[in-house]
């Protein structure tokens, strides 16, 4: 589930069209013609997600994201710095799908 990322150096929360919710999920990310790697999704919205990765990803890199229980989603790296980055999905997730990842945190915390 990937959202098309806006590619610019000044990406920040003020430009997001929807608020992101905390998340705590492992997901697979794959660059075209490369093996999949695990990333840690730390926040999510219908339009994109924040993540942590040991692999350095360049802004504008197209990736396939496989979130648990969902189909593979196409996305673009919107920003990446010091092991943390943001993806913008090509197609937005349904809001309920994005919220389910946040709800899992709330259930586990309480």
C-alpha cells in the first residue's frame, strides 16, 4: 500500500493532507529488481507512512511496500535522513485501513 510521495527537501507535517497516526508494524519494502528488506513503520496516514530503515533510500526512489495483511502498494520515498524516512503512496489507503495500524498500538498499550 503505497502513496505517491511528494519529492522535495522541505517535506513537513504542515504539507500533509491528512494527519498521521502512530504505528508500530514491521513491513517489507522492495526496490524494483532487489530482494525485500524489513522496515519499521512508525506512523501512517491514508497518503503515506513514516519508517525506520538500516538501508539508505534516496529521495524519489520507487518502492513496493508490503504491510501485514495488505496487498503490495507502490510508493515513493519522499524524504530520508539518519535512518528514518517517509513514503508517499501512489494510491491512498482507505482511512479505516490506516487507522487499523494505529488502533493496534492503542490495544497493546492499554
